[in-house]
């Protein structure tokens, strides 16, 4: 990631543009011989400090020695902050003072921001402008949605898209909440943390989760908030044809049901590999509940990603075959590009002649999805792999075949063409290895 994109989460908690301008003035007073204005690197390090990252942590993101960052800060930003806040020179002796002093000076926003600084840094987003425009239209248009889900297989970039979207639209909301479900927090813990960080007038009737949920809904009705729930599949049970919630997480159904069905002026964004009942959504133009199925990158965008990954042979025709093999999956393409460079000296043709599309981390990604499938879905994948040619819905030999095919399509493990249903190439290779 380019340094100018690091620590962008600070924009949800700080009035950055006025702060940049005022620090630029302080810089010119301290160092009149320097070019006016903060450099991109100074802005990046400032944002890191505002998010309570130490100089050592900032240097890790930049890929340089910690001492280099410490010296630069002591010769630059620390002095500008002293000047801006009216302190004596060299009064700032800890990086922690930067955020504290600037908050006291009034540069912190009044916007509620919960876990916003815990959003992961994402790689550059290639393509996806059409999807971003569509999501913004749904969220901010005249018939604004209150619930949007982004559905797609592992590695497709759902989290990256959600984070990019959130950063673009965050100024349109009174509050912003980020919540990763990857480590399966209980709803009681999630609601308890949120209510603890919301204004003091948000008081539930009791500590029971349903009373806490009622208090949250009342707040979302009175204030326009953006809430992002990432990796919903983490709290869904595996091995079931119909995605149900895992034991101890069934109360999330009530959370999502109320967020989707109960009128409020906020907007909820959910990412998931699987679409359950609460994420069903609609394609109707005026529906308050919508869903986006995230597919692979288009060729030009995928090629741009491979160029950025320094894969030799920019624009060569055989890239099209490589991209198609992995159906434009961004994470898989990054893994493949690294493998081709490390093991095949950057020669795409050699890699393709090798004949293997599924290996190492690619296999691990597919493992994650395959292990969550129901026995019916795994059986149908096996039928498609054995047949090795398109099958019609009538060819599928299972009483639950229709439901399973629909589920597999939504998980992007199979494809539909006029000739019938087939496995995508990398899944075909994987499933064949599972067959007895």
C-alpha cells in the first residue's frame, strides 16, 4: 500500500484538512526555508500518531528503520505541534502527546467512531468502480437503503470493498461503527462495547442483550450511522445446506432481522461468503434491503493487479488465460503471481505448462469454503467433477439438488452456461483430488 493511503481511518475521528493547514502554517513559522505545506509522508505519520500508533509501528508499515521515523518526527512534526499548540520548543517528549494535545486544541471530531481504527489496512483496490458507484447509490440515493450485503467467495475482496466504501461515505453519517466477526465475538460483548462508546444518553433498561439491542435501535433511528459487519460467515454453522447461526450466536439473527426490517435512518453494510435469510435482499429499485454479488475482476483490472505485483510480461496474451483460470479472484491472482516469480522465474508459460492451478495457499483458500459445505453440496461438486462436462439441473441426482445448485452458484463454486452447470477450473482440480 502506498504511504499516502496508510492510516486513513483517522479521518473518521479528526478534522484532518484544517489540521493539515494549521500545521503547515506552524511549519512555515518554524522552518521558513522549507517548502510550504506538509508532505504526504508527514501527513501519513501524523495520521498514524493520531490513531495512537507508535513510531516503531509506523516504521513497520513504511518498511524502514524505527530510528529513521523517530528522528524525522523529532525534527519535524513534533516541533510543528508544539508551535501550533503554544508549547515551548522541545516540550513534547512522547509521541503520545501529539494526539492528546491536538484533541485538547479541538481538532478531534464529534462524530462517534467505534472500532474505526481497527479496520485493516487494505491493498490498493483494482477496478470495482462500478460496484462502488452502485453501493453509494443504494446508500445515499433518494431511496436510501438501510441494509446492504456484499456476498462473494473467499479472496474476492469483500472486506477491501467495504472498507473503501466506508471511507468514501463516512462524512455523510453522524457516527461510524466497524465490527469484525472473524474471531466470533458474542452479541452480548458487541452490544456492550458499542453502547459503552455511544453517548451517555443511550441507556438500556437492563444488561440483557435484547434490552441493549432495543437501545441501539433507538439510537440508530435518531442518528444516521454507518455500521459495517465484516465476515458474517464466521458466526454461521458449517455443513448445512441452509446457512444457520452457530450455537451461541443465534441472537445475531434478531440483530440482523431488526436492522433490516425495522425503519431507521442508518445504513448497515454486511460482508459474507454465504447468503442466509437475513441477507436475502432484493433487486427492486426501491427496496430498503439490497445485496451485491461480488464477482471476479475484469481483465484490464486484473492485468493492472498483476503489473503491480511485478509479474513480467505486461499485457501478454497468455495473461488472459491465467486470469480466466482463477476467474479474476484478486487474492488468488496475487498468490499465483508470487509463485510464478519465486518458482518459475516469472515465466507464465512455464507455470501454465506445469498444469497445476491448485497448490499451497490457493488450496488453503478453497479448503476454507469446501469444509463449510453441506454433504449435499459436496456430493454435487463430486458429480460435476466426475462428469467433467456441463450438466443440466435434470442431470443432478439428488432430491435437494435444486437448493444445492442455487447455494453453490451464490458461493461462486460453480458456473452456469447455456450448456449447463460446470465447476470453475481451480475448483475442478480441487474436487477431483477429494474423490475416492
